[in-house]
C-alpha cells in the first residue's frame, strides 16, 4: 500500500522548498503531501474499530460493518477508493499480525490528494494504522457537561458519514468541558435536544426503560445498534425519542456507547448525579454482556 504517489501537481515541483517544523525541506518528499486537502480543509473519512483477543485468536469486532461504513463515508465526500470491504479486512488482519497485536484499536483513513480549490481532489489515498488503546477514558465513571457547542445541522453536511472535518466541533466541546473539570461533553442538536457525547452515543435509564436520541441528528454508531439489539434480546425496553436537557436532572442511570469507549458508565451530567450505582442498572448488565460478546466468550456473540 503506497501512501502517496509522488506525482506532478501545480503546487510544487522537485525544486520547491517548504518550511516544516523548523527546517526548509523539499516539498516533494515521500511523506504525506503538505498540499493534501485533508490537512488544509478536513476532507477525509475515517473509521475506528477494535480488535479483541478471543479464544479463537484476534478478532476485529464488526469489521464488515465498519469497512462498509468507511467506503460509504468516503463516497459521500467524493473520495472513492479502489478497495473492497473484504480486501480492507484482510489488510487489517495482516497489519495486526505484522505489529504482533492481540488486541488493538484500528484506524483506517481515506484522505484526499492535492487540490487547493474548494472541490474534492480527484485522487484519494488510504492509510490504516493500529495501536494499543485499552481504555479511552481514564475515569471509571464519566462526568459530563452539556456543551455550548452543538451538533451540525443535518443539512450542513452528511452527519451520518464519519468525516474528519466534523470532529473540530467535537474536539472543541471536549476541550471546553475538560477546562471546566468534566471528562467530556454532551452536545445538543440544532433543535436543542440531547444528541450525543463528542465521540459516542448516549443512553439513559429511568423507571426501568432505556432512552436514546433518534437517528436524525446523531452519528448513530455500530455500538449503539449492538446495544439496542442486546437490550431487546434481554427484554429491556429501549425508546428512541427526542430528549430534553431537563429530563437528565433526575435519571436512574446513563452510559455512553462507541467503539473506543465501549459501554461507559456516566456518573453525572453537570451537577446532577444519576440515582443508582451502575451495576444495578440495565447499563451495568449490558456492559458485561457487551464485553463477553466482543471477546468471543458468549455463545451468541454478536459478531
Ligand atoms: N459518535 C461519534 C461522533 C463517533 O466518533 C463515534 C465513534 N465512531 C460514535 C458516535 C460511536 O460510533 P461506533 O459505535 O460506530 O463506534
């Protein structure tokens, strides 16, 4: 897999210098192009998946769904790549083998070629890397705050595609939440309802029911869907509905779902603590079941 084609383009030639990190170097190096649109404008699509150690060896959880979503996200921003889902899965297992990883977080990125006009470049590139990332959050239970930053309006970009540029909002929300002493932020949607956290979906529990935001304004994750299916199998009622911030002032429990965060207990939202210990909530049972499933230790693992 070659990351960058060293092709001729109007932005530099073999004599052109650029200043990078304190040094003047040839612009046409073999690294990632300094003229890539992804760097300048955030035009890129990515995925995040986890490989788990299972009794049958390393296994990438829901690899097919993640790579199908990557190809779809890339297509939505006009960055088609010439790989099939099967090829991408094979490359990822090969990458895990080469790095000797029994468990890892895998990050594929489809990024753009060189073009400074505000039109998608006609060439695209693929990078896949992986690293050990046992836990996303340091805290055992997270303290969230409702951010002033909001999810983009669904008409402002394809919000169900995993596009790099969208993550600026999410990063600003997390940074400002942490500056106030919280672990992460909850973003409202453009209508003022609870959407999700910066990098995960949100569920809360009240009176023996689970509630989560509907798909319209959120990035409806693969983990969210897995948890909805597991809950149904376990006879837990899940209601997808618009959630007002006020509702979160008196809830029994809450948790976040996402590939990186897995099923993460929420301790509080702003000054409001959840009423029950996590182990006594549906979230606690679902977190255990999720862990068994991803690590292939449950007979009916949802792979
Ligand atoms: N929302 C956002 C903004 C995310 O980045 C992620 C992680 N990909 C999720 C939700 C959860 O998605 P998934 O469960 O597919 O990992």
